[in-house]
């Protein structure tokens, strides 16, 4: 089991920045991939950015160049630095961790709300 705790959401004006944090209850070295999804009202949950164990990062096209995913192994934490925010980025952001054992296990945080005002 992996518990994930997000923080850093809030209200920001368009063009502003926010940094989300996600702390995992286990060492990052025991997690195969970790990152962020988001779900806007009335829409399906979508991948924002994911960091694999090999160090490669996958970003949704709409956030490339604006969002940066990083990790601090010592703190078991991943960060999502978001800049040049637009109202279309408004959503609940969920931290996700993938742990592969004999099966693939997906873990989710409770989510943190990001609201971007125009």
C-alpha cells in the first residue's frame, strides 16, 4: 500500500503559477512511476505528467513548456510546478503512483483543487 498526500492547490489568476506537492508513504525507489492526473468538472480524468522509474517524464501536450514535474527522493515527494496557468487548467489534481509487483497497482491521493480565474 502507498498513501499519497497532495498539497499546494488554490486559487490563482490566469498567467500565474502554483506548485503542487505529493508525499508518498514509501520510498520513491519502491515506486515504478509517479505523477499527476486532473479532472475538470464534467470531464474525464486525464494524465497531466508522469515520471517513470528510469527518469523519463511524459507530459500532456497542453501543458508542455508550462508544467514541470520533479522529484525529491529524500523526501519521497514529487512536485508539479505549474506556470502560465489558464482557466482551462482548472481541475482537481490527483497524485498517482504505480507499483508493479506480481500485478500493477495504482494508488491515488484525495486530490487538490486548482482554480484559475480569468
